[in-house]
């Protein structure tokens, strides 16, 4: 069975396929946008008999700078598209086994789009839900 750290690292590796997007398998103290951060949400153990599978839920938080509202939203919109070179969904699902440590995965939704303040700086963020079967 894979570890939470292995799955986080695999998701960050898949996200690194997006040109110009930094990725982090750990939650940074001071993010440098644009960045995608992999955050574990929950684990459902024993979803198949005899330890056959666990189900992991992750949030991918994409953070972009807010130099201007229009530029920030245009940048974030590219990450939210279901397909394309900037698509978070396309990048994550490019290797559904995360280098062989997972059985499969799926990006299920984009659930948040808005402003967030981190260390007195306002950023624009979007949160994506990912289910990993391992």
C-alpha cells in the first residue's frame, strides 16, 4: 500500500507538467504563485476486502497573484478548464497510477474560486477535488 506522502508526491509530479506552474507536495509557509499545493483531506480505509484498497481524497489549491483582477482571473480560468495545456484536470489525470503507486484517480470537481489572504497578501485561488484509489 502506498503512503500519503507517495501519493502527494505523485500528484505534485503530474501537476508539474503544466508549464510555468510551481508545485508543492507540502503546504508552504509563503507560497510563490502561480503554485499548485497538494493537501490531503481524508482517507477511507478498507474500501475493498482484506486491505485491497483505500480511497484518498485530496484538495489541490491553485494560487495565483492578483496584480490585476483581469489578469489573475484569466490565469486561473486556464487552470480550471477541463482540457488543455494549462488544465489541472488534464495534468493530474495524465498518469492515473501516479507512477505505479495508485490503482486509479479522478479529478471530480473545482469547488472554490475566490480570494484568499495569506500573510497579509491577497491571492486568487481555486480548489480542485481529487479522489485516489490505492
